[in-house]
C-alpha cells in the first residue's frame, strides 16, 4: 500500500501537468486558430491518435502485470522489457508506412499531409516512453519528473511560436516534441542507471508478445479508436467548425477524465498483484476504490454541468458558445467512465474475463458509429456529444451486468473460487 500511495501522489502531480499545460494554451489556440483552424488541428491530432493507440497496443495491461510479478527478477524483467519495446518499434514503423500511404490515397488526408506526418512524432514519443515498465516496478518518480518538465516547457513554447492562424504547424510541433524529447531522456536515464540487461530478442518472441496482447489490444483500443473517430467523422460529416466546437468541449471532458488516470494507473498493477497473491484483499481494495472513485466522478460531472457557460466564456470566448451545449451533454461522461473503469479494467481483466470485456467494448463501438452517423448528420456537434454520453452509459451498465451474471457480486460477498 505504501508504494501504491506513493505512485498515486506522483501520478496525480503528473496528471495535473498533463491537462494544466493544454488548458493554459487552449485560449490561445482557439482564439488564434479560430474554430475552423482549431477543428483542423483537432482532426489531425485525432487521426494521429489512431497510430498512438496502435503503438501502445494495450501493453499497459499485458506487460505491466508481467513486470509487476517479476519485478525482483532482473533477467525476466529485462526480457519482458525488450520483447515489449521491440514489438512497439515494429508497430510504430509499420504505422508510419501506413499513414504515408493513406495521405497519397485520400485527398482529405493529402491536404494535411505535412501536419499529419509532423504529428506522427507523438506516436514515436509514445513508443519511447515505457510507462508500462515503470508501472510494473511501481516506481514512477523519474518518468513523471521528465514528462512533467517537458509539459511545463511546452506552455511558453506555444505562446512564443503560435501567433497567427498559419502557425498551426508550430502548434502541432510543440505537441509532438514534448513526448519525443521526454522519451529520449527516459532511455538515457535507463541506460545510465543500468536498470536493465540487454537481452537478444528473436522475432518469434516479438511475434509472441504481439499475439499475447492482441485480445487486450482489440478490447482496449476500441474505446480509444471510436473516441478519436468522433472528431474525425464529425469533421468529415459536418466540417471543421463543428469539429472545433466539439473538440473544445471534448478537451475539457478528457481533462476531467484524466484526473482519474493516476488512481487507475497506480491501482491496476496493485490489483493484479493482489489477485495473484491475495484475492480477498484484492476485492476489499476494489470496494474502497469504487466508493472513492465513484464519489470523485459524481462531483466532477455535477461541476461540469453547472459550470459549462463560465468555462466556455473564460477559455474560448464568444466564438465558441455552441460548446456550452456540447459540455452539458457530456457532463456525466466522467461518472459513467469512472464506474466502467472499476467494473471493467480493474475487475474483469485481473479476473481473466478478457472475452466478456472485449464483447462489451465491441458492442459499444458498433453503437457509437451507428448513433454518430445519424446524430452528427442531424444535430452536428450536439449529436456527437449525445452519442458519447449514450455509449459510455451503455459500457458502464453492460460491465456491471456482466459481473453480476458471472457471479462476481464483489459488493456483497467473497468471489466464489
């Protein structure tokens, strides 16, 4: 518990910086780039996020438990590290080739080829930041300090470099170089500390790491993919302006959801460890987490709903008043997401319920694309916001129902062996 509490505190500081830096630069970007320009930037970043999700490949949920269980075994720890990192390198290289080809096939992507290729540096940065390793050893201080420093420096860089609408490339460049340079610094740290042994890794081991992570990747990537697709498809259906209104509201919702990341990130390896060594303690931990996290997200959702007009006025200005309705539609997304996290990632995955977890998220993806195609066409950015709320509610309810039907009522009694 001491390591959990320490990591939670460190991650909370890091997460504040993760969203404080973008929120500080948000008024600049929305006013200088205008709704259309900001929508274009949001479209490019959302499209690049597909490749970031591909690079991460769910290793935070597959490699982390392996590192956690073998944290005291340097040989095994090193082997898992290199298998995972080289698998990520393979994926990232393939992703770049795919992105380049797509920009020559589709005219909409060809218009923003330079912006997209510049933004792909964020995927390379994701490859170079092995959060899954530091989660597994439950020591996130150094990685947090490095990333925190990069994000702090990005704020003055954005104000110095983005001065008119044509500076959209500088805006993308700042977003790219923060993870890229942070990743390089982290690898320098690992090398200087001799944290790991170099282990020769044959292609069959890399292929095995990819195969082992496939089911979790398909399950967890679905949410990230359809989240990014909401902006991408809205831009294609309703244009950059509607995408800009929606992206502005979505940015605040993601910031609110991000405040839960420290708790979730610190809890997952701890729960995985307890499920392996002391299952009753794991469920006692989950009950406390449900009460604590549920209270936090409920308060956050109420504050967003009540404070939407003031937040838009301060952060975006009168050009973005349609974002008020977007925020109110999405206000209770944090509540649903927080509940879904406890029922799904923190409970179903450590119990080995990967198939059920995947089915729920596959269903949510189908629901999301079906609703978005209709509601975005009819109601533009408000339709997209309503879609997000409906889908996240479905996920929370479906995961709770799955646990109940599988006989895992951990709120009432011990799980049956």
